[in-house]
């Protein structure tokens, strides 16, 4: 089983994309020493995510990628790309910067917009992951059909991505099981802790045979954060599942390096809970809280309306639209 | 006398254009709809409407009697196919209005530069997102302010995105970004596209963020944006500003660049389609074909019969 850390990518959301290069490097070094398999580094919204819509990061992507690459002894380097935001040119930049694994993410019903990216990534020699986001929104059979498309384009692994942290435990189990039974390639799982099911659902994915799982130190990620890596490793260790990842260094890194960065606590508080409850993309959280302050409306009302409108990942611009509508 | 025109590509865009030309064109007569899929709904619909349906590509069209006296072709295939077509069409002296994001010829956004490329053999309609958003950037720019950066987010209903759009996502972002620069007047452009599968389908939405120089005159910019939106609505009736532009005085910190003081201006737009071929949600389709129709009418006025 491959453990894919997302502290330095999903965690970017929790910091409004403001990691310093030094912070990234010191976190990456700890992850590498703990023998985590894969470390993802990108703007929270993937390569080329720098924008008014999602926020500008403190440094350029190439600076982050090259700095982290330079300290990795064991772990491979991953990057995220969302077709429609990032392009094949960004994949080329990432390849040149030493990225081994590219994860191509689409909304769970739109796998075919990734065909050109997945095919090209294979030609470029990447380990290629297809990432089906907001996987709670469609029935299992439809999710499998989309996953099959990604496999057919050449993905080595296809992920069930619970971007809204909305999947219940049985829903996680049936999705992983369906993909494991229906695909020949690897299957992965990524989630958010919005219903406090981060570890539980990831353990279920492991029990169902997931080949790759995502987690982040101290849960550093969008919304209530991701499955916390150090907790996951501790639980898997208790279960007798061999990960090859060392627990104590992760606990140290989570407590000493990452938790102090969580200025806005990454936890299942009211607004974060609403993401999971209303089925809203987790990275909307900070943008929604900002818009709620700016326009004097309740963040929870904004999140519920975004869920009702069935907004998908990347539609951060609609947060202001909803806030203005609620303001009347 | 009307100019004879043809449409290459029998997908959503080409078929919507058939309906628009038949219903509303003053200067154009539709000679044929050309498509590679004999079973496509578009070809079938064209036949029902009494339009010659040619099965095949650009070569098949040029070899068919339907191509006689055709002065202008709308290319609604794909960016890749357009690159192959452009040369052979031009060799026959046929002008091309390109609705793919190939962007071989200069871009046209009717409200901004309808007459700028009246003699170009190949004009490009940029993208649906470009047609919707470039006018707003230009509206800010023409008030005399510096626009170092403009960014747009287009969200369209999944059902309105055909295979061509889906296979051309990178071309969409690149071509739209370039249009924000060359036609909108931004020094740097960025484009994002989102497909939303909600049912019932969502209307096309566009958000435009313009970073403008520190001297932006808020009232003048608002007036300019309102007036340009009204002008676009003259050829795309479903085009509207959802709100007056939002102004925020900010310091923008882009990675690798010095901080920039200025105004972030946000325009929220909605495009409701005319419901000609696809239903009203497909404003993305409608704005492309409506803009191409506007360009076609203008060129047809000028092409000697």
C-alpha cells in the first residue's frame, strides 16, 4: 500500500497557499525520513492554480517543487493538475522539475476532459493517477463508469476523492469495492474530515484493498482537513497493517511543524461540518468565511446554498455570487 | 443578394448555427452542413430543415456540388481539424470564420473589433468564455486605466459541452487567455473553465476579475461596463450582468513578482441561450454562434457577390 502525503498540496488551502519554501522543505524532509512513499506539492487547486479565484501562493510552483525535490532521498514527488485550470505545459514544467507522479483531477462525472492529459502524462513517463472528485455526488455504478474511462486513457491508479468529506462509511466501502472489482489498475482514496470520518473511512478503504491512500500531517488540508497521517499510521499499525512508515517522526512533525501553522484551526467546527453535511467542496471554506465577513451574511447559509446549487470544485467565484444573493 | 455559406461540423455549435442562419440571417444563404458522422442529429436536423447535408470532411464538401459559389465557411469542428482545413479552404478563395479554439487567424469579438480584420482570410471566434468575458476587460481598459492582469472563470453545463469542447480544454484556456490580452487589452490573461453536471443544467456563468491601475475611476468604469454589456446583449440577447461590478482596492501579491497596488474589479455575468438548438442553459453555445453570425453578416455585406 502506498501512502500519499498531501500536507504540502491540500494543506495549501488551509494556509491560503502561503507556505514559505523553508516550511515546505522542513516538512518534506520529515516526511521523507519517516519513509512516506509519495509527497504531493502544488497549489491547493493544482498546478497553475495561482489566481484571484483561488488565491496566489507565496512562491512560484517551480520554487516549491525544486526545493522539495532537492531534499527527498526516499519519497517520490507528486503534483496535482485539474484540466481547465492547469494545462499540459504545466505538466511539462513539473516533469522538468523532477515530479514523478502526476494526479489528474476532474469532477466525478467529467473524466473525459482528462483524456488528453492522462495520455500525454503517460507519454512523458509519469506515474499517472486519475482523481475523481466529489465522488459522493453520483451513484456507485456511474462512478465506476467514469473510473473505467480514466483507466482506459492510461491511468495507473484511479482515486475515489471525497472532496466534500461527505461520504458515509458504507458509501466509502461500496465505492472502493466497486472500483477494486471493476478495474485492473490500482485504486486510491482521498478524503476530508468534515464529518469526522477521515481516519475511519480511510481505514475502510484500506480494508477494501485500496492500493493508495492520502493523508496529511495534523490533517493539514481544506475544510476540516484530510485524514490525519500520523493518526492513520498509528491505527494501521494497531491493526497490523504494514505501511513501512515510522510513527514517531510523523507525530513530531505534525505537532512541531504543522500544527503551529494552523492559524485558522483545521478541525470539524461548525462551518467545516457544514461542508460535509451540505456536500460542498472543502476548499470553499476560507473563501466562504471571507465573503460572509465582507457581505455580512452567515457562512453556513452560503454553504447550504452552494450545496443546493450543486456547485462543483473550482467554482469559488460563485461564493461571492451567493453571498450577494443572500444579502439581497 | 445573399452570400452562400456553409458550416463544417454537425455537432452542437454547427447545428445551432444552422438554426440561427435560417431564422435570422439577412445576408447569408446556407448551402450546406458538413459532418463526418452520417448518423449525427445535426445532419438529420439539417435535412429536415431543407439544408443540404454533406457527409464527410472539408475535402468531401469541396468536391460536392453544394460548394459551388460558397464564399464563406463557418468551421465548427475542432482545433486540430481546423488546422487541416484552413489551407484547403483558403486555396479555393473561401473565407473562414473559425469557431474552434485553433486561433490561426486574428480573433474577433464583435463588440470590440468587428471591423478590424474585415480582410483576413481566416478569423477566429476565440472561445465561448472569451466572447463572454473579453468585452468586460475591454470595457475597463477603454476608460484609460492600465490593466496588468485579467482572469476569467467560465462555468458551463456538462450537457452543453460536446466531444470537441472536451477534447480541447487546454486550447480553451490558452486561446481565451490570449484573447484577454490581444483583444481585451490586459497585459496578462488567465482563463479557467469548469464543467458542472447539475440537473436541471446550470446557465452559463462567467466571472471576470480585472486588476486595474491605481487611478481607476469607479463611476466611469461601472458606466463603461454597463454600456458594453448592453451592446453585447444586442447580438446575444441572453447576456447580462448579474450585479454591478464589485470594486476592491487591494495589494495583489503574485508569486515571483513585486506587490501591486490597484483595484480588483469583479464582474459576474450570466448567459442564457436563445434555445435555438440546445435549451436555454447552453448560453456558451449561443454566444459563440451569435457572435459568429454577427461576424458572418458583416463580412457578407462586404464580400463582392
